[in-house]
C-alpha cells in the first residue's frame, strides 16, 4: 500500500483586502476570484455596521476556501495565519514549521518578528496596514513590503515564497 504525502506549496498567491465601504464587497470579491488567489486576508473597516457582519462572513465563506477576516466584531484566521500578541521566543519557535504568516495588532511587533524568525507578518494599527518580511527579502532592507494609510477600499496582491523563509534562517 502506498501513502501519498501531499506536497507543501512553495509559493502562495496572497491578497490583503481592506473593505472600507460595505457596498463594494461584492466587487472586491469578484476581482479577487478573477485573479485566482490562493488565500485572502480581509480587513473590515471599523465603521462598517455590526449588522453587516453576518452577510460579510457568508459572502466571503462562499467565495474562498482559504481566508481570514479581521473586523471590530469578529476575527477568523485561516490555516496559514495565526495571531500573535507578544514576542515570545518559545511560542514562535513552535509556530515556525506550522505557520508562515502572522497577524498582530501592533505594527512594531509585526516588524520585529520577521527580523528574528522566518515569518511574513501583517499588522493593522491606527488605520495603517503593514506587511513585513525578513530584511533579506525586502529591496530597501527596511523589512516593510507595504506600509499604507487606509482611506478607501484596497487590494494588495503578492506571491509569497514560503520556501525561501526556511532557507534564510
């Protein structure tokens, strides 16, 4: 009897979608589906009413297999993403072979972690979106792949090289 082991993906088509206006959610989802994205990280603006949460979850769940949602009233993380609240070496070492993308509500933590550990990180703090990577992976050696003030609906697409994370550390 042969057991086939599922091969891990080396590349991940990843998108971060900031939804400022609830009425544009269907358009954002349609655009992401056309691009054949592997995983989407949705950030729902704090001004979107709590009444829309159920509809948002339903629309996203029916459209994507791998997704994460962050809103004022709700958080859901995919199998590739986990939330971190502090810099704990032991916890991060345990996550190293399981997760490749971390989320934090603190931008400085989101920047510090990939400078010491093989992770991509996302932070959303004070209406600013941060996406960080280890310094050898960023062109300007800042650690930031994206640092942007969110004022309207926004989609950030990137192909993440998961294999290189293990190679640089």
